[in-house]
C-alpha cells in the first residue's frame, strides 16, 4: 500500500474528504506550515500523525522546503498531496517529488491560476467554473491534469456561493484522483503527460445556462 503525506495550511476540508474516503493507501501524516491550521485537529481526531513546519522559522523558501522534505521523507511518503497548502514550492522540491506530487486548485485550469479564482471568474462573467486535480510541476498551477469538475455559475452567485459549489466537487474529485494513483491506474508518463489504463468515458455535457 502506498504511503501518503498530506500538506495543508488551513481548514483542511479536502484533507478530511481524503481521510473519510477509505482509500486503498496509508495516510502516514498531515503536515501544516501553520500551527493554527484547523485541519490539524481534524487529522488528529482521525488518528493521523500531524506535524508543523512553520515557514516563519526559515530564512528563505529553499531552507523551508528542505526542512519540509526531510519530514516528508521521514514518513517514507510515496505520494505527497497538497490540500489547500498555500505556499509556493521551489523547483527543487517539485522535482524531488516529480510524478508523485499532486494539488487541487479551485478553477478549471489553465484558467485562473493563482488566488481569488472565484472572484475573477465572476468578474469575467464565465458561465462554467470548477476545480482541477493536477500533478505539480515547477510552473505554478500548470501541471498535467488528472481530473476536473465543472459547475454552472448562477446569476446571483457571490464568491462565497460559487466557492461552496466548487468545494463540493473538490471533495468528490480529489479522493477519486488519489484512488487512481494509489491503484496505479493513472500516472505521469515519460513525456510528462497523464497516462491511464482506465476505460471510463466522460459524463454528460454541462450547458450553462441550460437550453430552453
Ligand atoms: C480549496 O478550495 C483548494 O482548492 C484551495 O484552497 C482551498 C482549501 O480548502 N487551494 C488553492 O487555492 C491552492 N492554490 P480546504 O483547506 O478546506 O481543503
């Protein structure tokens, strides 16, 4: 069974969805860069080991990432899962875990990398928004895509209501993506593309607004 380490910075609802999904893996630890991350208590309540590596204790990104990698490797992690981990990682860190470092992002990448994704989607008037699970590469929020979920943007949406609709889908696609990785059904191939031996077909198209 693969060993998983989950990195968080805050609430940890995606982490919780992963812990509760009964995945075919061992969640070895949850690590936060913030001691006050709500998700740490949730992880402990699930009997998962937790650790804090505060970025404030390190002079630069490289030394923080080195300390983080040391702890991750101490748990012999096969896969490292970013679940609301709000630190930009150095190329060295990303390359160390190439092909086994994944992230969830609250937009349909490559649209809206970075922060404030829901606000920006509303400002642009897009009618479909969503979330993406992808392999992490040195270019921020641009790695090869494993799975995406799309949701309609509704007329009266606020960033909060849109974010809540997207988050429901995050909690569905992240466990699915990690399950595929744990079962070796999805992987990053030698060309840096997502490969899969699954035969699943896409679901129904999403039209937004719907047709009359
Ligand atoms: C989630 O919406 C996740 O997609 C986003 O932060 C939130 C964390 O919530 N991640 C990013 O924006 C990373 N660029 P959670 O702590 O409840 O899982």
